[in-house]
C-alpha cells in the first residue's frame, strides 16, 4: 500500500445573489447528460472525433456537462435538518481525456469535478469547489499541471458567473 498526502485549495465565493438564483445561473451554464448517456454515445461512436463532436454538442456555455446532481438539503430535510445545499457533478469527456492522458489512470479518481452551492448560516449563498491544480500537484507532471490549470480557469469562470 502506498499513501500520498494530497492537500487541496478550496475556493469559496460568496454570491451576490440568493441561493435559488445562484443555483439557476450555475445550472444554466451547464449542459446536461447522464453518465449512462455519455457511455452509450461512446459505445456507438465510430471514432474519437465522432465522440468528441457529440460531447461538444452536449456541453453548456461553460464547456461543461452536468452528469449528476445531489440536493443535500432535500436529503437532510427528511431527518429534520434544514439546509440549502446542492452539489453539481460536472465534467466533459474531452477534458477528462486530456487530464487522463497527461496524468494516467490514477487521476481518474478526481473526475468529474464537483461544485457546491450552499446557503450559510448568515443566509448568504456560496459557490465552492476544490482546485484541480492543487489536487494534481503531488503527481509532479508539467503536462498535468497545465491541463489542471486550464480546468481551474473554467471552474473559476463558472463559479464567478453563477455568483455575480
């Protein structure tokens, strides 16, 4: 067994909007497809170029696709805990291909990315995510660092657009 310590840079942006509007603006910038749909399209593609074209058509204005969504507030409401928190699971197979090519299979653990929109105790909405640059740093690969930086730029634009 090998254990590697991975520290992360956690970004937390206070939104200028209320929780629901922040969620709506984030969702509006994302395409939507299930992982099952993406895998089915992959199985039916004749080439990488064909699949890449299909994935590009699914992506939202951010270049990302929502592949899952967890409404933590709704989950907790069943236990009597009031909370507003929605976790968006986002990615793009085209970006994943670049990250995996640069870093190998082990970086697949960190895909897809997650973005959390939550309401803090003071009533303000937040948009939060962990940076890929910090997650990929321990692998020590320049090509991986470049791809991770590009992903971080996309996540930052998406988060700030949702929050402002």
